[in-house]
């Protein structure tokens, strides 16, 4: 049965217009004024509200095994929470252990994701290197629709990718038309500072940001960017949290390099004072990497988002409850890193972005869905309301408010980093794959309804990079025969 969303203003990244949207068989069939309702279709009266593409969160970690425990959010609860908040697609991560086969790790995560309520896709992390990794990267790109590879520059003695791994993986990704992504923190410096700070008797959560100062993020971001520049591969820097990282990205983009930047809703709105909270559970609940920063960095992040130096917003949704966080009660290095946010990202960004005059509604669509769809090469299937696109959309009431709380959220975690925040401008209806999955407090998600979204290699920016590389290809100097 089709659905006609009538009487709203369709807001895409490029333009807004009063229009109806007709949906059938999971895709958008028509967008226009005064559409006729086919017999038997469901009619949704948007009542003058905005109709926008469903959100794409390009950075989540559902049921992730990490630091001796497993994230509390699984793919069904996590995608359900996302749908309640207006997010209809996530891109999660398959993270092989060192020496683990990439394909095996990817298939394991695909198995976990079969319970997802909305669409999902995967980045695959490169945590070690040999010729089997070289071959498996091709298999993932060409047979499984994986077009992005993650590199953790932190977490020494675990999943950290050193410069040799970066060079090998970046080179292979370039050959395959894939995108490289990096978690930019200097792992050697973090490891050194962790031991140094702990030795000084600082064992609580306040030690976490001290061991990961902004300089270690800025250095790693700049190093990854320069390696990508030399190897002529596009780069996506995840969860930028500070001025130093943003400046590295802005400089590179100003030089014409294909570098993309992501910012988390949490880093835009939460500052480092949370680590001084006298309650261990509260302070530990905010331990994530990179950590929350002093307030002055937040305006740099907002300005970079406005200027286009940062193109996407995400959550790094990786939930651990208080008993799990308590593993590090006497040693901050043992606190599982991660916070939630997949349910709240769209709401807090509208309230603090659009309502505050930092973003237009069209820019909001760009940073919450369209840009991610373009960068990860699933546009215009995702990220736009247009004929032929997947029927993932939200009806957005700009006047309606909610107060965020762990007591009422749908995320499977006992703390919310936006606790008590009142936001105005929320989705009242979420449609995913042509089905209403949330409506005015009524959650209608179905376990297993989500689909794996394959993402083709060679996104559009690769064409420009190839042409530029051809124009600047090195040439040997021909000097004739050597003199006898």
C-alpha cells in the first residue's frame, strides 16, 4: 500500500518547496504539488510541517566488542532509537582483531546486523597488514559493496595502525577507488601520557582528557592528511573535536586536497568540565575518544561546520552502562570508551543549529544526510527526497519540543550526555523503506526490516582526482645515450 505525505514543505539540501510526496514499494515515486491519492493508499497530513530526508549517521558502533566488554546497544535497539530520532540509515564498523581475516570479521558483523530495523552499511577497519589484507580489501570493495576503510591511529597494542599500515592501506584503497577514514590521535603519545598521568596519582576520569590533549589529535590529523596527499587518496577524518584538527582539514581543503571532516553532536555541545564531576559514574559516562574539549573549541567546530570544512555530523554511538564503565574505577585507562546519541543527534542539531541561526534548514539536511550520502556514494538513493530515492523521510514539526532524558529515551544505555536538554524542532513521523516506523510516540519498528546498503567504489570526486593525477603524472628525463 502506498503512502501520500500531503501538505508539507519538502526540504532538501539544495532547495525547499511546498510539495506532496508519494511513496510506493519502498521508494519515492513522485514529488509535486497537489498529487492525487491512488485508491487505497495511506494519507499522512503533514499539516504544514517540514518533510526532510531521514538522517544518515555515518559513525556508529552497535554491539561492539571493546576493552573487555561489549557495547550495550545492539543493531535492533540502536536502529530503533535512531528511527525515533529521525535517523533511517547508519554506517557501522567491522573491526578485525590484529591478524584476524577481514572477510571473516565483516561477515560476523553482517550477521549481527541482520536484526536491524532500518538500513545499515559498514566501514571495515584495517588493523594489521600482509598480502591477505591487500587481497581482502579488493574482495570487500568488488563483491560486498564496501567503499571505505577505517584506520585507528590510537589504541596502541590493540588496533592501532602505524604509518606503515597507513601507507600500505591508503595505497591499496587508491587502487580500488575506496575512501580512507581515520581516527586521528597519536597513539604513541596517548600511551606515554596515560602512564605518566597515572604515575602522578591521577587515576579517575579526569585523567582521560589529560592523556589525550588536543595536540595529539591535531598532529595525527595533519599526519594522515599529508600521507593521503602524497598518495593522492581521498581522506575522511572522523569525530573532529578540536581547533587543531579543524585547522589541518581547512588548510588541506584550501590547498585543493580531497579531505572530508566529521563532527559529533556531542563535541559541539558538551565540554570537558564533565570530567570534573564529583560522581564517578557521571564523569565516567562521558569517557570517549577523543574526549570532550574545553568550551572554546566548540565555536571552532560550529564555524567549521558553517564554513563547509566539516561536512557531516555523526554520533560515534557506542554505549556502555555504569557497571561496564566501573571497570576503570581505579584506572581511567580501563574505562570503556563510548557514549550514546543516535536518537538525539537530529534534535540537538536542529535546536542548536537551525534555531540558533547557525544553519539553515537546507544546510541541516546537508550535514545530517545529503553530504554523507554523497561522500559515501549512495546519493541520490539516500539523502534526498526525489523520484527514485529510497523512501526514508521524516515529518518535522519545528514548534514541537521534547526534553532529553535517559528515563525516556529508547537507547539501551543508562546515561544520556544531553540529559535535561530541552530541544524545539523534532520529527513526529519517521518513514523508513516506505513504512511508518515511528509516529507521535508510537514505535513501529520491525526486527530485521533493515537492509545492507552496498556502496559502489569510485565516488564522483575520484574522477576529478584521476584527471588531476594524469595532468601531474611524473615523467622521466630522457638524456640520450650516456657519453663513453
